[in-house]
């Protein structure tokens, strides 16, 4: 009887292991396909877009004064206490976002390589100018945004670059932003990056809606319009802060 139970347990464990391997193989098989990579880009894109909009709304607290945005920065680090340590939930969110960025970039690069491998010989007919331009903007804009993310983390998040010794203060978001954007090359770089983000979002949101199957012949025009409205609003929201600092509207 005990041997029978042991064999049954072993069998169940073996079946569970097999099912796990099969599921893992299916995920990897999907990842290797064109549609799998597009799905990964779409899902990670949804996460990143949600963060971008939330981040923009948080940044707009600059216009409410130093007390408001500095308190907001402290609140983000205290969320989850006492179950989580100070700043722990924020780091969890950061890690999730970095994983999404890594997957998004990896899928984008591999999609580009797969596309080139599928048609190594150039077209003999006239290319679709709009599609080619959009693809080029997405690729080079994506590279610029990757550089910007690294700079932004080192700059306004960590205070490692762009500040004089002792100028960057922890949780003094308002003062740090004011000091950062009074350096006009930095402010201009942020504006250029936000323009790239706008173009990336405008085309990217529309693409992920197609990938997720939300686009139809009836709502195609509306979804394109909504995609670009979101992109322009995000651009205006982020850009308003360096513009306001340079123009002297914030002090």
C-alpha cells in the first residue's frame, strides 16, 4: 500500500513537472514567433504607458509648489509601510518597470532583425513612405529614449550627474528640478527626449491596440486620433516643467 502511494506521488510529481516543462516550452515557442514578440511589446507597452501617464501627473505637482511635490515624493517612499520597509514598494515598481523596458527593447530589436532577415533584398517597387518613416522614428526614437532613461536615472533620480557637489538633496524634488532645468542644455535635451516620446507613443499606442485586437475598420480612425491625443498631452505635460523653469514661471 505504501509503495502504491509512493508510486502515485511520484507519478503526480512527474506529471506536474511535465506540464510545467510543456507550459515553459509553449511560452518560449511563442516568444520565438513574430506575433509573440509583438504581444510582449504590446503588454509591456501598456505597463510603461500607464507609468508614464502617472509619472507625468505626479510631475505636474511642481506647479502646486515645493511643499506639495516634496510631500508627494516622500509619500511614494512610505507607501506599504509598515508591511514593507521605507522605499521598498518603490523599488519593486522600479524593478518591474526595468524588466518591462528590457523586454520591450529586446523584442523590438529582435523584430527588426527578423524583419530584415525575411526580406534581405530591397524592394523593387516604391515603398510606403509613411510606414517607413514611422518605423525609422520608432527605432531611432527608441534609442534616444533609452539614452534619456539612463541619464534621467543618474540625473534627477540619483543626483549622480548634472549637479554641483552638494547641490542635489534627497526628497527636495522641487529644488532639484529647479536647479536641473536652469542648465539650458539639460532642459533642451529633456524637451527633445519628450518630443521623441510623443512620436513613439503616437505610433506605439496605435500599434499595441492593433496587436491586442482592439482595432476594427469602424474604430480605426478614432483609435489613431486617441493615440495621438494621449501622446501630445504627455508631451505637453512633461515639457511644461522645463519650459516653465527656463521662462521664470517657477521660482
